[in-house]
C-alpha cells in the first residue's frame, strides 16, 4: 500500500493507506524551480508594463513590499535578484527599503526577516515594520465610494516608486492572495482592514456575502474594495509567484499590478482546481506544514477547503500544529457565543476581522465531526468545539474502517469543486 507524508509544522506524519478506500486530492507535482536566468527573462518581458529599468531612474527611491512569514512566495530569491537589478541600473542601496505587509498580523521577527529575504539582503537593505494601529505610520487618502476610509502606511507616500512581491494561491473570501493584498490589507490601517473585510459578511443573512468566495474576483466585494484602496497609491510594478511544495518559484507573472495579478490568478485556477464526483464521509487534511499551519487563523483555510469534500455530519481529521498558537490572544473570546448564529449576531454588532474567521470555524465545527492533531492545549480546542486527538492513529482508530475518504495533503492550495 502507498504511503504519503502529510505536513505537520516543520515535520511530517506518515500515512499508509488503502487506495481502494482513499483518494488523494492534490498530489505534489515534481516541478523544478525557476533559475535566476529564467526569472530575469520574465522581468525582461513584463505583462502590459515597461521594464523596471525603464520605470525607475537613478537617484529615485524604491519601496519593495513583501509578505510576512505566513506566506510562501520565494521572496528571498526574487528580492535578491530585484535588488541586484536595481543597483545595476544605478539605484543606490540606501534608496531601497523593504517593508513587510503584515496587515493586522504580528510583526516579523529578526530571524523571520532573514528567512523571508535571505541574510544577505536583510543585512544590507533597510527594512520597515508595518503597524496598522500606529497613527504616526498611517496617512489618510480619502474614502472609497462606499465610505471606507483609505488609510495606508506613510512609507508608500515617501518613496518615488513601489514594487510589490507576492505569491498566488486561493483565498477563501478574497478569491486569491497576492497582488493588491500586499498593500490592502497588507499595509492598511486596522480601520481600513476591518471595513474592507466586513464586506465579506452579510449581516441580513448572518452568512458569507454572495459573490465573496474562493477563486472569485469579478463581483467579489472584498476584492473590489481592495482594488479601490490600492488605486490611490498604485505600485509601479508587481511580481506574482507560484511556488511548489518546497516554497520555490516555479512560475512568475510580473508587470502591471492589475494585469499581471489577474493572469497569475487565472493560470493558478486552471492548474489547481480539482473536480470531484461526490463528497465522502471522511476527509484527512493537512495544511501542508509550516508556514501554513503556523497558527489557527492561518490553518483554518485548509479546513475550509476540506469542508467542500466532506458529507454533512461526517468526519474531518485536521492536521495543524499551530506552533504559534491561535494567531491572536483574543480569538477564543468569540467562541463564548452559544453557537455560530449567536456569534454572527455578535460579529454584526461589533465587527472584527478575526471574528469572521471564528464564525467560519465554528460553522464547520457544528457541521462536521472535526478531529484535530495539534499542539494547541485541550481547553482551547474544546472552546472551538473541535476534538483534539492524542495522535493521528488514535483519530483514525475511531473511524469506521469501511468509510471511504479523501486525503488533502496541501490544504488550501487546491480548490475542491463538485
């Protein structure tokens, strides 16, 4: 019988399975990483845009925006080549700064900066940290058509040019990651983040707003709000990567911040959408290991995808180490609500971004029997209405051996459709 390695933090859990009982959804593809030369060729031929050398002149300042440690974008290789290219074009190193698009996530640690950028770049190029609640960092640029405050990091106004570097994968309510998300919510104030994310929830129905979903951009109110905010201070160049399971760039779409992102998203959806004929009674899902299961708020995205393949009332075995805990200290406060309906009412009374994640998680806990393998303490998993299993084998032992199932080794990387 075949054996599959399921990512769990920075390690793996091995599972030997019966192919007559289980089907793997989203197998790893043996894809080679782009070489520096291949990346250079793509930068030489941007989508609907002049090249970087044609846009940026010597003595002009550049702000490079990169994701935080919860994303896998091959940014180390990309930024290294980008910085070298800028310097070769006449830009002085002290005119280049790199800022981490943390949004409302915690700030990036010094060790993480070296991982994200490579030690070489982290030691030589000045980095900036975004704080969405620090008013000294934030500049107000007006409002969107729907009266959402446009408040962004001041650094975007203090440099001649902005270049964004992000990765493309599915996002459960913004449609896709990358592109515009590097600036909004990545460099937005907490007020702007909250107001744009609130568009994902329909308080009349106490449910996700229609049109706000995985792999959807057109008609997606959240995506449209992000775009409107970013339009106030648009980047001059966008780099969007698609990575393999090792985090290496296997494809790259660069150029115009709108067009390059859209082409990357279209390509990603064509390659990572899986259609199934039926749902099954058992789904085993791994987030894909670190950084995708670094905390519960991030790990939940894999559970979202697993729910699309599981019959109502049946079992999902969820592998999510969550070495960094829940993701926010106040996350558990939402689970004081009696049920998902009560949580939704609480959310509409006083909206917070992570409240929507809590609602989504509780809806799944009520709809499925979620067994989690995690480092989170028992009292926290109980609060979220999910059951912590002592081990992967223990969770499996409680399942009827005749039940057929799916295995999702890479969680939210693939879109499951029926």
